[in-house]
C-alpha cells in the first residue's frame, strides 16, 4: 500500500519527514519474528458476485469455515506470534454470526482490528457495534458509480447501501476508506467515484490495481496496460497534490502494484526540488516495497495460510493442523525475505529493486509461470529503471 498523500505531504513539508521515518522502519520483516498484519478471511461466501473477487467467494456458506471456538483460538495464536493488526475480510465478513465476538477478542489481545467489507449490511446500529467492539478502520469496496457498480458487483441498490454504510461509519466515529479495483472495464469510473468519496467525507480513497487471483485470474485481458496505468497514476498524483493544496478530499492510497512508488518518486522529482525527492526516497526505502509473506500473511476461511490474500496458490500451512508459529517457519518466507537476490528479468536488473522489491509475485506466476520473473504490470519504462552505468554505456 502506497500512502500517496502522506508522501506528497513530505515532499511539500520537510518537517513531516522525521515523524514519518519514525513510523516506517521495517521492524518485523525477519521471518522468525512473526508478521505484524494478518488478513483473515473469516468466511468464504458473499452476497455479491464481483468478477475480480480474489477469494472466489461463493453464494452459500461452507461447513469447512472455521468454528467460533477455532476462531478464538486462532486469535490467541496470532497475538502470541506478535501480530499487531488483524483485518477481518471474506467473502463478506458481516455474514459471520460471531464476527463481533472475534473483533472484541482481537482488541482484548492487544491487536488492532480492521474490517474489509462490501458495506451493504452496515447501518447505524451495526456501525455503533463495530465502534464498540474496537474496530479502528472500515474499508468498503465500491467499483464505480451507481449504475455501473450495481451491475458489476451483482446487487441492485448496492451502491446506495454501501454509501449509506460509509456514512453510518463516519457518524459512529470510525475511520473509513473507499476502495476501487481498477481495470479497463471501470477506469472511467475512477474520477467520478473520487468526487463521490469527497462529498461523503471518506478518510481514505484506495485505488487498487487488478491482481490475477481468484475469479480475477480470468481477467488478465481486462487489465490496464502499464502505460495506461501510468497515465492514470499521473492524474491521481496531480489530484492528490491539488487536494493537499486546497485541504479538500480524502487521502489517496494505491495498492496492488509496488512500482507505483518509483513512479511517484519520478513525479516528485519533476514537481519539487532534489531535497524533497530525497526525503520521499528515504521513506520508500524504509517501506521496502512488497512484503507478502513477511509483514503480511493471509489466512483463508478454511485455515490455510498464504503469503498474502491474493497469492492463494502458495500455501504455507494450515492452522487446523499446525501451530501458527510453526507455519511461520516455512522456507518460502525466508526466500521472500531475501527476494531481491532471486528476482530475474526487468525486476532483477531494476535500479528501484529495493524500493519495489519486484511487486507482486502472483502476477509474475500468472504471466510467466515463474515466481521470480518480472511483474508484467510494472508501470516504469525501461529507460527509467536502467542502472546508471547501463544508461551511459
């Protein structure tokens, strides 16, 4: 996740740099130390039918989903392993009957609970319960304006209900985010949706690149070309800068493509002085690019552990069969911790290798059938990523 607005603030205001650098050090990357963020798919079913669903959520609940007792036990194991944040996801997590009990337990164990939802079940009463249970952030997915969103996500009235959910969360005092997953199909929806997010007072506007996972594995032909993604990012960076200058609109965040960081650095280099670019670059290096399997793992609704919520083909273990602490010793985590040594192709020779760390390995697998090959969605040009000696040769 790239905090675009925060990094642009740093470029504009030098005094912010030290504070952000204190927040950014990668203290938890070593495989032996656990993971600070766990995305837990508490159910595998959903009331919507989004074509890009990474979890391939079904319409009906599965008897293989974790039981209430297993859920409480798992949360204790996560806390014991040093987890700081638990993101309750799905499917649609609000379809799980004991969700509020799980959230309350996570909070009592010292973890920060967050919720990733389609938002359509949230009213003022649900929002109040989320606040009382200890939820720190609610991210709600909407993929376009009313007509497009309802058709695309498979629920008439879904846009209005998700919007009402955001408003209810705001009124309850919860920090909110609106997330859109971009493709060729809905790129025209981006700017109108950002205007909508501004109007309803969303705290964070999250733009996710398409990842080839779950049902979206079949959507590769619908992904934006790298040059199309780059042009869209440039418009988004410009918008974020205007919002900072006018003190309007939500913070802008991007995700699903770590080459966004070097692209933002190039943008800042053109718009600000060398010192501003250097401040932002320090933060990008502290962030360290993609951290799947290191700072984040995913646990699906059946207890299988994956490097992240998109990389479902890689299974590190099963919490029903192994202690979570043992699963964290899987050799793939050690490989991912030193991934820059294994990357090949454009990623392996890129001068921004430490800023991005090869972005998403599941896209490399989908595009090249090679975990260490280049991410085909990189938005940087060959000239931009060339090492200095290569450019002058």
